[in-house]
C-alpha cells in the first residue's frame, strides 16, 4: 500500500521534550499518535454507506492492494475526532484542533509529501511532511515545530515486485501468533468500495483494544484507521474521510503556510541514533554512577519484572527503566530535578506517600510525574490509573 513514509517514526530527543511546556508536549504527543496509527492514512471509526467490493481472503485483498496502480496524488476532506483525553483533563493547557477534534483537508503526493490541515474553534493546526522532515504549525500558540526524519535506507526490496500470495500469507500467519486478525471485511469509505481489517493484541496488550485499518479496493491507498481502547465500542482516535479523489496535487498544496513572525521550535532528528547517548545495564545499581544521581530501579514493579536500565542524554542525563513486556510495559524516566515545576504540573494532583504527583489518565494509559529526593520521575504505561499510582508509590 502506498503513502506510508511516516509510519513507525519515534522521537529520541529526551532532553528537549523535558523542556517543553505541557501544552506543547501534549500537542506533539497527539501528532505522534496520528503518525503511529498510519501517518498518511485517513482514519475513521466505521464504514459508510454505498457499494462494497466482492469478498476476498485477507491475503488476497492485501496483495491486490500492494499491486494496485499508484495514483498521482490524493485529495480528501476529513473529520478528526479525539477522545484520548477526558473532558476537562487539559483545561487551560491545550487549545488545539489536535486536542479537541476538527474538520479539515488532506493532500498527498506520490513522492512522499503531504499536508494535513485541521480547522476548529480551538485553533487550526497544519502538519506538513516530506521524506526529510515534518513540520507542525499550531495557530493557537503561533508556533512552528520542525523535526528531521530518519533517513530511509534503500534496498532491493524497495524496488522488488509485489510479494507473492504465499509470502503475504506467511506474514499474516506470523502476525496471527501475537494478534487476532479479522478477515478482509468489505466496506465503503467516502463513497468508495474498501476493505477493512481489525487487529487485536492477544496478550500483554495493555489498554489497547484493537486497531482497524481499511484501504481503497481499487487504488490500494489506506483510507481508514481507528484505535480502540479495551472494552470500548467507540474509537479513541478517528479521522474520517467524507470526500476523496485521486489525481495530481500542486506543490503549493503540500507546503506549510505559517505566518511571518511565528515562534519556531526545532526538535532535531526524530529517531536518530545520534540524538542521545545510551548506556545499557542489566542491573539497577551500575547505572547510578553513569547517571550522576541515585537511580531507583527495583527488580520488580507491581509484579512486572525489570527488563532494561539505561542512561540517555549527553549533558542532562536521564535514566530509563522498563518493566514488563509488550504493550503492557511500564516505562520510568528519572533525572535530576534541576528546574521548577514539571511537564504535568497543571494536571490533577495525586498523593504518592510523601510526594505529590500530577497525573494524566487516558483510555489508552496513564502518565504520572512527581519529585522525590532531588530526582524527578515520569512513569508511563498502557495501564489503569490505580496500577500506575501503585507503581509510583513503590519507587522510593
């Protein structure tokens, strides 16, 4: 399937993220969520009315999509809904279309460029990307965020012919060992026949219920994706295509339109191996001298076994500790509390046995920030708030 150049991008700029205000951090987290769900895909919660394609086995539907002729470009009208943050959880912190939901437009070219424009009363947002960089303009704060994308290595597979039906079937069989797959479900998106598939983790999936992806039956272009929390029938994130057409897209439609004088924040290289130095340790104690402060890393945390301890960053060092495996893992970062306040200081307070934390609870997970003994902690995981709070209280 085409138009997937941004999929899987992650940010390694730990030190810079610590310096951003809550509003900016949450804004960028929402962008990352969109990118992770499918980047250039058009996401939506369910199928629309209209003609549907003929039933096919999933492997055949995927192969036909990969072999479909690539369009010169894509133009669509979309509607974005965000249920990730509970109502009122971020009052006074965020006033962006990414946080409140919006309608807008999408333009994609066949050479890896695109622009997503979201418009709402809370403030417009534009996301523009190409193979080298991604730029976000948030009108509510009049700020431009720029980041370099990791260089993509070209190998023979990039120019190889469409994989055989047997190879695709083998891939789906391996995926089915870890996730439950639906078949290729005939549906309709924006008046066009499409196929939809649902993927649900079998175990260690945290609070993630499923991810749904659909693609245009004739063009093979991703046209639908939705993320569901466990036990919920409504998507946490949805971006609905109401109209879609295929054809050349002018260069001006995939360029950022930020006014002169807008503030600029450079995020550096996303996912770059050179953005931070990492030293890995299998035990908790050896990491302490490297970090330069006492690191708390018990062998187990709320029943989850410690999997990794490492130090990242060149100047302002951060200890990174991982507990558990898969999507149900808990990640803890620790660094010297060398600045007042914190990333989540405007969010609800939670008592942590002698310390006061600030907590963000979403349908997909919980984040808690607190300070103790001159060290600042951030705990995050796709776990319920009660489990996250118990984990935070045990880190002493």
